[in-house]
C-alpha cells in the first residue's frame, strides 16, 4: 500500500495504548510526525511511555478528538461503531489499518519478520537485543516491552528492521520478509480462521513470501511446519528443534538458578557445536526461542561470542515470567500465558527450576470463546502446578455467557491431578494469598486480562508491608 503522508498532517491513533498501536505511535513520533491518540484505559505502562515522548492522549473515544487530524490509524480491535471511526468516515479522512502503517514504515528496510502461535514476542526481543548489541541499529516493533530498551519499539538508523507479526487477523501477510521466523502453529484465533487448516495455509503463504535469497527459520518440532516445508518448492529453510533431523539442535540442557545452559549442535555442510550457552531465561521453550534468534543472528554474520554475551545478559520481556516480588524463597511471577500450550510451558519451566517449592498457579481465563474451544486442553495443562487459583473469565469485549467456573475447576482437578480453589475478584485473591502464601511457594499469575494489574498491586502491598503475609 503506497502512502503519501505530509509531516505536517496530524496522525490520530484510536486505541493508542495497545501494545501494537503504542509502538507505531512511538516510531511515527521519532520520524518527525505529529502524533496523538485516544484510549479508554486511564493508566498503563504503554501510556506512560507515550506521555514521556510528549504524545497527546485523550482518555476516551469522542468524535471531537479527531477534529484536527488528517490521518486516522485503527487496529482490528476497534469496533466499526466507534465514535472516532465513524467521525473519520464522515469527514472522509484517510483511515489506515495498523498493519498497513507498519508495512509502510518498514518498506525501505530489510525485514526480519517473526511469527508463530507462541514465543514470537520473546524471539523478537532476543533478535532485537542481539542486533542492537552488535551495533546493527535496527528498527524494532515488538509485542512486549523489552526490558533493556524499556520500550516495545525503536526507530533505528540501520538497514534492518525486526518485526513481531500478528497472525491473529492475517495481517502478517502485509510485510515483505527478508528473513521469516515461524516458531509453531497452534489452535488459536479460530474466531477469525474458522478452522486449523485455514490457519496453516496462511502460515504457508507467509513463508512463501520470503524470497529465494532470504531465509525461512522454522521449528522442526511442529508437525504442521514439517508439512509446510514438504509442500514448499523453495529451498531456503533453516530448521531448529529437538528433532534429530533439524539443522540446529539444542543439547545438554541444564536448569539452574532461574537460567538455562545448553550447547547448540549445528548440522549444516560445516558441522560444529556452539558450546556453553547461558540463557538468562527459564524453560525448554525459551531454549527453542533462543535457538531461532541465534540462527537469525548467525545468518547476519554476528559471531557466536557476541551472541552468547547478549543471551547471558538478556533482561527479558515484560510479562514473560517477570518477577514482581521475592523475599527469600517466596517468589511471585507475572506472565502473559493465556493458551494451554503456553501455560504448560511456563509451569514446566518453574517446576524444573523450583522443584523443592510448591507451585501455585493464579489463572484468569481470557475470552469465553477461547476457553470453550480449548476446554479439554485447559483442563489438562496444570499438571506441574500443586495448586490452581482460578479467577473469573476476563471477557475482553465478548458478551458474557453462562459459564460454569466451578465445573471448569473440577475438570482441572480431575485431569491435571491438582487442587483448585476459586476466587471472585482481586480482593478475594489478596485475602487468599495473605492466608496461604508461605515461604516455600512460587506463585505464577497467568492471563492476558486484568490479572497483571491484580498481582502487581498485591505484590506492591507486600513490598510496603513485608510482615503482612
């Protein structure tokens, strides 16, 4: 999509506080455009970051907010009945979707486009940090706050951009890949794709967009990806995973002190092993994420020595096992996991690192449609948890339906062989943790809704009154 935008034209972003929209806003501001936006949220880290960069934010959606705007940017999350969207239509303003604006921004760059059902935010963060440390000066747009950057977006002077591409609405097909990464393909976003076959086909189209001189970096542990490789006529794949046929295979994994150590066996024409990689993250899934990042970095000519240094000092991503409280052996983590595959991976990582501790999951299901479509998978994914604290479903804009939370909890008890208790709100959760959180407990709060604010508020109370629990 060709866009001719005058830097004097005011750009208004509806829902500017979202992780994707805030990243676009920051980059447009750095490029010299006049940027403003609106969001129904009153306070968040994304909004704080935008305000620090002197971006004007309206704390609600009203038609008068766009009176001086020439261009309006929307995401698929914006409903067509939105007052600002309707006003933009009436005024015949240029309305651009977020993915189209991002494609426009990176159109003159060589692009590393990272997708997959799980892990893409972490892979994007790892690749971005390695390239930054290697002085590539990349442009970065990520789906999470990279702790070392304290931001999810950065406009770089270099030739490369690193982009987390969202497959949820098919918008990942809008980008021109020089290097593409697909971590896995799982049953997600069926409200858009209708069935798994349609989702898989879209990932096939995404990989086919990579030119012959580019590279497709894919995980060979995923059976759907294996099928896509077999169907493709291109020979530009680099594979990784624990599969013995992969080009890059992590071996000798050791979990210790909230880190993971491994070697990486390389099965290309020139066979070699990168030894003693120390990754400042937990979990086998993050070894795979790091391996994808290593392959991209080696492809760009970055030395193994530089890559290893970055991995050892990597500060992580917000809401990916982010430690929000610790006193002796009492630890609380905040995590974005809201799909059964993600929950199982997070809990397995914690079990391997804290095998002498009691693992308590605080889970807030996200969307009624997701819980219903993956009901059995959710009931099976808590096997590494000693106790599940189950919160009410976070609707995320969906209409509330009749959902039996108690029945759901009983199914988790039966299938995951664990205890379950149900809390009705943040206050209820706070009271439960006051009475039941001991010195040997590791608490992992998981979900994509309000659970992050809940657990951070509870943790802040802990810091302010250390003798409370």
